[in-house]
C-alpha cells in the first residue's frame, strides 16, 4: 500500500475553509453564523443564565452541515435529472486555469460500477438511484507539466438510506480492490480510504465524507502519478470527484491541486444545500403543496 500523501492535511483545511464560506446563493450560511456567534453586541438580550440567545442560535446554525432534506429531494427520475443538470459548477472552482473538458457530460441514466475483477464499468442506474451526472474538467499542459483531469459526479438516490449504503460500498471498495483498472490505459494502485461523519475529524461541510488516495499508472508514462477521490453525502445526494494529476507537478503542487479540487466539490455541495433551503423557503411562503405533490408523482 502506498504511503498516505500530505493531501489529507490540505483537504482538512479545504473542508474547514469551505465550511466558513458563504453558500452558493451568497447567503453566508456558515461564515455569518461564525461572525454572529462571536459577537458581543450591546443591544442583545441575555437569558437567565447569562447566555445570548441569538448567539446560541447562530452557533447552532453553524453546526449544521450542507445537506439536502429528504422531503425536499427529487422523487422522480425527471426531477432528479433536472436537479443534476441544473447545477452550475464553474471550471475555476477547482483552481485557476481549469476549463471544461470534452466530452463534458455523461448520460444521467448511467453510473460507474466497480466489477468483481476490480475494473470500472458504465452501467444503467439501479432502482436505488434516480440520476447520476458526471462532468469533466481539465487543467491543460503548461510549462512542461502534464494535464490535470477532474471528473465530478452528482448522484441523486431514492432516499438517504440508499445514499448511506452507496457511501459504505465506496469505502469497502478500496479494501476489496486496492488496485483498480479505470479504463484501457489507466489504473490505480495502493488505494487508501478514510471516511468521516459530520462534526468528526476533517469534515466541516457535509453529512458524511470519504477521501481516497493512491498512485495512478498510465500507459506510456514512466512512474506513478498522484490520484485522489473525494465523495460527500448530503442527505440522499452524493457528490464525488477524482483528480488525475499529470507528470511534472511537484508533491507540493499535487497537494495544493488536491485541496483545490476538494474545495471545488464543496462549492457544489453548497449549491445543493442552497437549492434545498430555497425549496423550503418556497413552501414557507405558501406554495401549494398539493400541486407539488402531484408534480412529484408524475
């Protein structure tokens, strides 16, 4: 098994930083909570025990992960496809110089499955998943440094239990297949995985997270290259990304790139969280729940 690269510490910083930034809608879900909880405003009212109730509420809000409430999540395949296609990840979320790759999007009716021979295959979605969309980004060759390829996949599961099982399966796969064939010319060896639920260790963003690291072997390229995989769960939705870091990048550069990719995935998590909160706000303002229910049952 390969040695665990310094990417873990870098990703820890990325996750904590993402947890302190505003959501995709600019609402400042995490950052404003931290500022409020640290405020000593003279006009605040104190409770009997001397605590500031507004500060306590803000602190509680800060403790909430980015998530998608199951009751607000898509319930049909058409709704799920609309959600994943409606997300708007920017290429530069993963770092300066990134751009959309070609092909850019996958078929949302398929996903990648690791078979019994530890080879990744595209297969139709199972009954436990509604939609799964992969988008490709790249940092082109520059000054003798090989390209960096990022694949990000958002999957909408039928419910939170199915998403939890998917996270568990992903964790188990690194144990079952520490060496994996990605495609005809690429394979990964020595995969090491680590998972954390919200509020533990590195995870300051989502309900659960998973990080894997290993070595990428590419036909025609001498030596091993860095490979990282990040996966976050937000209720019944999972967001995953891999990075393939080309030759010529130093260890420090590879660690920085991995941290940027992790933060880029967190931006998409924030956007999903924002969609869920906006849906909840629509309901609070009197949206006709019966009409919404009929639309979901189509």
